[in-house]
C-alpha cells in the first residue's frame, strides 16, 4: 500500500528523477512547462506517493490565469505533471494522487481551485476524473498542443477565448 504526503517532504532532485523516468528527460520543452515559468507549485495541491521510503509517484499543481480577450483575468490551476514510477503503474497511484489534488482544490480556499486544467490523455483524465475539452476551444497557450488534449474540470472553468499563462502575483484574483 502507498501513502500520500506533502511533496515538500521529498528532496526536489528525487522528484526530478521520477519525472524523468515517467516522461523522459526531454520533457522540459513541453508547453505545460511554459505555463509555470516563474511561479511556484501550490503546496496544498502538490503531493508525493511513497511506499515506505520509496518515492513512487507525484503530482504538482500550479497557479495559471486565463487572460481573456475582453481584458478579464480568470484564475485557474494547472494540474500536473502527474507521474508514477514505471514499476508501480496501473495499481491506482495516479488516480489517488489526482483525486486527492482535485478534492483539496475543491475545498474553496485556493484561487482557481474550481477551474482546473491540464494537457493530457482524455482516455485517462476524462474517464477517471471528468476532465473535458468542452470549454477549452478558445484558449491559446505559449506553445503547441493538441486541442483534444487541452482539458478542464470545475464549475468556474471559463469558456471564453484568451491566453493561458503563468499567474504571477499581480494576476492573483
Ligand atoms: C498516466 C499515469 C499518471 C497513470 O497513473 P497510474 O498510477 O499508472 O494509473 P492508475 O493506476 O491510476 O490507472 C490505471 C488505469 O488507467 C489506464 N491508463 C494509464 N495511463 C493511461 C493513459 N495515458 N491513457 C489512457 N489510459 C491510461 C490504465 O490502462 C488503467 O486502466 P484499467 O484500470 O482499465 O486497467 C502513469 O501511468 C504515468 O506516470 N505514466 C507516464 C507518463 C504518461 O504517460 N503520462 C500520460 C498522461 S499525460
């Protein structure tokens, strides 16, 4: 069995090693990484999965904003990366990490916690958690992405067109 703990309890280099194993070392060029340039992960929504002393999974979430074409700013939370070490995949760790972050985000005290977004496989994030691309069609991101993989979840997900970007403090709602 595994436990979920705050990611701050794990040395950052161990998280990086896990992410390399799950996504490959070329992951830093991905569009999702550009969405979190210059911002820190949200501590309450960033978790590690451990089996004893072994790190087997992680999730990190980041403050982003939709700067819409009418000049409004809508706070959102970028979910991920979610990673499970290859030796421990398919036993529910990814689901547990993601469900825990979604539940915490929904508790009401995190800006953007009712407007979650990610770039990922609909067959996973739609099937298990209900993420959809229904409202994301007008969003522009700082890099390339496949439209059907730009997914969102939550009552406050905006459906207007605009730029999704890191949420620096001046943007905080
Ligand atoms: C994707 C990932 C986070 C899922 O975590 P996990 O702990 O392995 O998965 P879970 O145990 O929660 O769920 C397993 C189920 O999800 C399915 N699944 C796993 N990855 C999937 C994917 N990328 N697309 C669709 N389904 C997927 C499995 O087939 C399994 O389905 P089943 O219950 O019908 O057999 C993990 O496998 C991982 O880190 N993979 C490497 C990174 C990656 O490929 N990410 C792609 C998503 S953006």
